[in-house]
């Protein structure tokens, strides 16, 4: 008896995914709970484990196909790999009539008897596109979200004047065309692009800068890092100090920890700090929840866990939700200064940068100090300039005198 492989629950507000990579091919033996296929959602990449041991007898959803919750991905059959391989060879002949029927259906230019997917129906309503203008590519001709996007790209609807889509790319020169490579954006990259652009279009974003002398933090870190590692089994980095400094400043300037909802302001009486992490598939922002109630050791341990999960593609939806403020560290890549973009609907994001020795005038003398530029981007609709500058100064003061963290000053 065959065991079905279906799309699992993807998380809050996520209703569909794109089939990324099948780790097995038809005929391969599979162990129970072995990762068998990768699904890409708007927020994270999920590995689907095999529900039972056996042989992959059928792949229903091909790589690149959009699937909804509980959709059938494939089937696991009993028996050895050889039997499954024979089934694979016979299958094209058996399905030939189905393929011909599908081709005839497409030739008629009509969608099948399946209603449009919820996400597709919503997009058609938003773009004023009717079903007869869209060619469904799902099972039984079902219209999927990708089909609506493709129809809109062909010009089946007239976009509103406020549409902010990028203009169509002009043709490449003949001598350059063969040296170009076109790769489809992943769902995660598309979501990153959309959210960042939406943040620019929605928020009244402004950035204020300051610089911090890292001498005290570096001395404290060098003095206690071995003892810290021995006691807490986690390395003492800079992020623990910055996270605690940010939490202290958020308590003093609550507007930076709030968000706008219509005509209301929602103040968050807790600090869920997002940590921007770069991965080979794009930028993700896992969240350290209730960071204001954690010690530096607990923060460092949670950051280490989230960073490892992010880079291995093991982040859960719960790890990504609920952030109230974000920290991004471009310094690990060598950035000296930048203006980070808000992580909507949050009202603030702190950009850390490279620590660089520079000559500083201190007490009438020029001395060399390890300095870092800090950048706070904020939503000016929510946060006044005075509040933004005060927030950044508080972060600076705490880092330059880290004993404040111990005394809660």
C-alpha cells in the first residue's frame, strides 16, 4: 500500500509553497523521517521528511511547481528499488492519454473544472483579471498564483497608475546575450525584494548616525571570554552587548519599539529583537524573544542557535515571527557605513559596522581608538528626530560604559 507525501502545515499566514529540490528520484530507497523534498515559502525553506520507509514510487509535484497546504507531493511504495524503477519506465505510456488531454485542454485556452487557488483568486481581484484571461497550469487546469503573475506580465490587465513595478528590461545587445544567464528568483528572494520596497514606499524612513568607542567592550570581552566560554559553553561576542544596550534604550524610548496600525499606535511592552542573518538563499531575520529578560549569556546562546538554524535551512516559522526591533551587522562583511532599510512594520533598525582604529581627540590629545559607526533607520511617522537621536546616544553610552548593563543604568 502506497504512503502519500503531502505538504505539511507551513506556518501562520502561509498557504502555499514552491517545490524546491527533490533529494530522491523515483526508484530510490527511503528511510522513515529522511528529508525527501525541499519546499520554499515566502519566509523560510522547509524540508519535508518521509512519512514512512520504502521506495519513492511517484513524484506528483515537480520542482518549481507551486503547491498548497496538504497537496500531494509524491508517494512512497513498498518493495525494492528495482520494482519502482520498472514502474517508472511504464508510467509514461500509461499517462500518455492524460498528457494528450491536458494538451487539448490548453489548446482550447480554458481553465479546468477546479476553482482558482485562494491566493490566485485574491490576486486576480486585486489586478482586475478574469479567469478566462488566465491559463491554469495546476491539476485539472487549476489557476495558481504564478499563472496570474504570468498573465499580468503579458499585459492582460491595466495596472493602476500607482503600480511601482520596475519597467520591462530592454533587449540585450547581440554580442552580450550569449554571455548572460537568467535564473528565476526564489520565493524567499522575491519576498525580500517586495518587503524592502514596500518599506520604502510606506514608511517615512530617515537615518541618523553616531559612532561608538569600542574600547571598553573589547577589553571586557578579552578579559572574560575564556571564563565566559567555560561557564556558559558559548562564546562571548559583541551581539550580546549590543542587544542588551538596545533593550535598555527601547525601554527609555518606547516609540522606537512600537508600530503603526492604521490610525493606531501599538506600543510593545517587550523586546523581541530580530537579528539579520545572511544565508546563501538570502537575508533572513530570526527573532530573540524577550531579549530584555535574558542575560548576555542567554542571548549569545540563542543567537548561536538561530544563526546555525538559518544557515542550515532549519529555521521554523516561530523563529521568524513577532520581532519588534532589528539589528543588522554589516561589519562582518567589512561595511564601514550604511543606511539599513526598516523591517516593516517595525519602526527602527540598528546597523552595526566594521570596527576600525581611528585617531580620536580625547582630553586634548590625539589617541588611536577602535571605533564603530552606528546607523539607526527609523520611521519618522512614528519616531521624532529627538527620540531617534536620544535612542542612539543611549546605545552609545551603554557600550562605552558597559558597567551600566550590570547596574541597569
